[in-house]
C-alpha cells in the first residue's frame, strides 16, 4: 500500500484505455506520463476508461506457468488438490500446511487487489465531477467501480483478516500511505455499503460484454451476507435471511439459468450468458486465458501448449467422494483422466490422475494454444446453492429451498432430496457446494466461514481446525487466514502479521 500514488492508479487507466481503443490508435496517443489525475478525468470517455482499468486486477492472480499460479492458493488450502510441479514451491507450502509470509501467491493477490482498489477509489471520487457527463452514466460507472472495490475487499478480508481499509486516492504525502489495519467488521461494512451503491446505480440485470451487472451485484451481496452470517462475524439468522433475500431476487428475476450441459462451462461461446453471471474476461490473440498450462498433466504430450506443467489436479479421494452415479465425475465432465496424444489424435494417453476439465479449452489445447475462455467468478449454480443454504438456515426447509438444491442435483443426474430435516438438509447442501463449485476459488472460503471441512473418506463434515488432509497434514487455527506478505509487513510498520506466521 505504501507505493500507491496518483500516477500508479492513472497508469493502469491509460493502459486500459490503450487496450480498449486498439493498436491502430496508439501512435496518436499523447505521452501517458503527461497525464495526472487532475487533468485526466475531463471527458465521459475517460470515465469509462478509468473504470475499465479496475477490471485489470482481476486477471493477475490467474497467470500460470512453471512457477504455479496464485489462483491455486485457495485450492491447495482445501486439501483436495494435488500437483506434479515440483518447482512451484508456493503450491507445496500451502498444500502441505507449511506456508510462510514469503509465499508469492499471497503477494500477487495483495498487490493486484490493492491496485484495483486504488483505481476504484480514483473513479469513485473523480467520475461524478467530470464535466458534461450524463448523471445516469456517472451513477452507473460509480456503481461498477463500487462493485469491484467491494469484490477486492471481500476477497482480501477473507484471505488476510484485519487489513488496511483505504477508500480515498492516496499520494506520496497522504496519511494513508502506511495505513493501519481495520477490524474485519469495518471492512465488511464498507463492502455492504459499496454493494448498495452498485445496487442503486441502474445497472442492467445482465451484460453480455462482461461488465458488472445487477445480477452480479445482487449475487455478490448474497455471498457477502452468507459469509457475515458465519465466521468470523457470526451475524447469524438476520444475515442468513438477507443472503436468502438477495439470492432469491436473482432467482426470481428469471434472467439466468443453469446450462443444460457441463460442456458449456468451458465453451467460449457461452461467455457472460445464462449460467455465467460474472466472469474474468479474456480474449484469444489479445488477452488469452493463461491457466491452461496448469490444468494439463506434466509432460504427457497431449497439448499444443509447449508447457505441460501438471500444476494442479484433484485428489482421487475427492473424486471418489461423489456418488458413483453423479454425472459430474464421468469422464470429461468436471474431470478427465485420458486424452489423445498430441502427435496422433487416434491414440489415447492415460494421464494417471483426475485433471480439471471444467476449465479446459478444447480448441486451445488441440490446435491454437491460445485460449478464449473466461474464468467464472459467479455462476447461477452458486446463487441457487447460496439461496438454499441461507433460506434453510433462516426459516428451515421449504419447497423453494428443495427446488434450488435439486436443480443442481437433477443436472448431475442424482435423485431429488425430499423430506430432510434442517440439520440433514444443511449438510446435503454443503456437500453440493463442495461437489459443484470445486476448483473455482470458493471451497476454502466456505470451509473458513463454516469452520467445517468435508471428510472425503466418511463423506461427512467435521471441524475445520483439526481436520486431517488425506495425504497427511492437519489443519491448525493459523490456517483460518493466509499470512500477510513479508514485503507488506516490511514496507508498512503499522501492519501486524497474522497469528502463527
């Protein structure tokens, strides 16, 4: 945070403006170093470019290669993921519960998301004062910026606990250059406030271009309230009711629906539509998806990508925890265990494990090595399960609760749940969350808010602290949070490291 300044925020804005306008105009651009925040926010188009820049920070944790990828951090923390990438030491530190504050994954998240927050702060402050901007347009732009700031803070507070809360642009003379950490509840209060601003901003229910929509806003609100109902805030029944209300509004809007086929989860033609409520945007040949190398096995010669890293895959024990009839574990649904040889597609290769198919770009892997896939952030499946869990907690089992969870089970070709008491239904819904939303950067957050872990051997839930991973290590209380990066502690003496690191 000590490096945030006006020019840093503006630099990202200018980069985004260049990306949006395209290469044909770059020779006509003014020298970006001549821009300042005071001179930049002068036209409505600049307001749009400024908000576009906030999205850029979403992509940074997804960068993957032989060093692993930051997005894997919350997956290895579940104990449900394996890797064959020996040189990706950050993965092993998390996976084996030997994590330290030197882990580069934490640093990537912290730096990227606070950069996004800095750009959001600029937009929220400056856009309403742009001359000649239509007030309705300004309101929607600020709504987008507020949503994105809420999203970044929501992830940071869940990962790191008490964190700096910065809501105004910071320059090198600002008192907030080295901010103290705020209480988690204060961060959540800002998140809710930002989402209410976004909710009142007039955004459309859906946006096929991938920008923030009303569907995304209300879906994220439901997730935030669900989290606040659990640990660490333990707001309980009132916030379960709020979570159910917001998820219910998304369901009742009829703007979204489950895909009929799991193939659509990784079909570029289905970006930003139907089940995909909010995604991180990529585009082949311009900003191609960059996690494909990490979800293919290590040097099995199945891919057009030259780097086959074996960076992350599911443990066999997790896959075996599904019902044997569950469609999601059938070959090339959520996982894949065989694939064709890169030099002879008539030959099949046994991969020796359960690799992640729900993020697999077939065209990129077999021909172009340049992926057009987006990364899912909020799916309608998540909204249905959030509603089911929250409504069951708030008011108990009901026809609508069962309808929501059974929509997920029906697609998986599982029998409908019926006649379950609240406690039994609770765990059935949790199990669907684990099985439906796996490897989408969701499960670890569920484990921490619930303080529960899924025992894949007994297929029951047990306390998170004390839970033993199938390959050995046991979760301790320190794993309720990730460590604040070493560089941030050194640069900002007002920060305090989380317990145990």
